[in-house]
């Protein structure tokens, strides 16, 4: 077993029993079919395609959180042209179980979304993937992490306020789901993992860093991505001093809330 695989097993062993990932109920959301959970049967081994695992430092975790929260604060404060401010935008926090499940996805080193990543606490867990590659060498880790998140938010150019008010998904020519995931108001927890591997595109080999982030809530069809209003006006515990358009970190959210419209 590779040394980085041993490390991930040791670090996340405690979370393997947090949720019974092989319980079909975890991945049953009518009317969708029952999918196998990505972590069901996971043995800690990475695909042979993987060339390295980036053990995220506390500083890198904070970079991921800060990049998300800066972008959330931007749109929530009304600074994003064409979009109303948000009354109820959460401050994102780090979650170890979501990190564990994101690591399972990342260890496939194939840049593919998994079918189910839910937990007992998060019935509609979302996911964003990105990879940054170069032909001569692997990208610098921190640059790849930050640029990936900024790339997700950049889909704002394809979105409109109507997508925020009643999410109907994007299309093949109008991709918006990564953006809406980043600014989903009720998403207050995330966990991410990063790996390195090589892939070939148009006959050219690239050395890539892939970032997988899992979230406590996805962008749900027919639901609001966030509630429009004066920034922070519906925060029961006040706002975040660092990100004044976001609710404080002690604000409680129901990530499983679903309002029939």
C-alpha cells in the first residue's frame, strides 16, 4: 500500500463508522434510483492512476474556506452585478466526514462525480470537481486549489437572478451548477480533498491537481439558492465580522430543508 494511502486510512479511520455508507437508505431520495454510496466498501487504497495525495494543511484548509467565503460574501453583499444581495447566507465551516467522503472520490483519480455521497446528517450532499494541469510539471498546490474555486464561481457569467430564485439546473451550453453550489445559502459545511495524477488530452500528457469538494447541501431543483434581501437581515445570531454579509459561524441551518413551491 502506498504511504499516502496509509496516511489517509489513519487520519480518517474514525469517520468510516460515522455513517453506514452501505445502508441503502442513505442513498434513497425518491424518485431517484438507489445508488451505491461512493464510500461503501472503500478499503483506503487509491487507484493506480494516482501519483500523489495532497495532505491538506490547516493553512490550505483555511485557504479553501476563505476563498469560498470571500466569494459568498461578494454576492451576498450585492457586489455581484446582476444579482440581488442575500439575507441568509451561511459562513462555510470545515467538516471532517465530508472530507473523508471527498477523499474517496478523489482517490479514483478519474475526474468523475460519484452518484451518492450523502451522510446521516446531510441527505442532499453536493459536490464540485476541478482539475488544473500543466504539460511540463504539476501546478503549484495552493494556486490549483484557489484557482479551482474561483473557476467554479466564474460560472456566474452564465447565470441570472432567476436561477437563484428558482433553481432549474443548467444545460450543456449554460453550465451554472458549480457556481450555485458555491453560493448555496444553507450550505454551511464543506470538506475537500486533493490528489495528483496524469491524464492525456488531444495527445498531450498533463500533470494535474484535482480538487474534490463535498458540501452539506446541493443546489436543489425548484429551490432558492439563497433568499434575497438586505445582507444578513435573517441571521438570528448576527453576522460574521470578517465577512459582514454572511451569518455568524454559530448560525444553525437545516441542510435538508425542502420547501415545496
